[in-house]
C-alpha cells in the first residue's frame, strides 16, 4: 500500500523560516477542509476554490506571527 502524503500548497513550501513553514503546514492540514468548504459555499461554482484558498494562504502567511500568538 502506498502511504498517504498530503499535498502542501507551494505558498507554504516557499516560506524560508523552518518554524513558520512547519506552523503553516500544520495550520493548513488542520483547516484545509474548512477553508475549501467555505470557499465553495461563497463561490457557488463561479470560481475555482483552489485559487481562493491559495490567495487566503498568502494573506495568512503574511500574518504568521499574529497567528502564532
């Protein structure tokens, strides 16, 4: 059996600081279902939720120090 390896968005992988990258990886894995669910509800098929989630992650990464506190 092939082990499950979660796909981590590039925006998170591009974070230079190891601690911030690990924090955002954990954050994403914990909340990704909620993020995609809410994006789908709001967009109602008008846009790709992937784009919205990626853009949201970029905004969250900019505020990582606030998220960590």
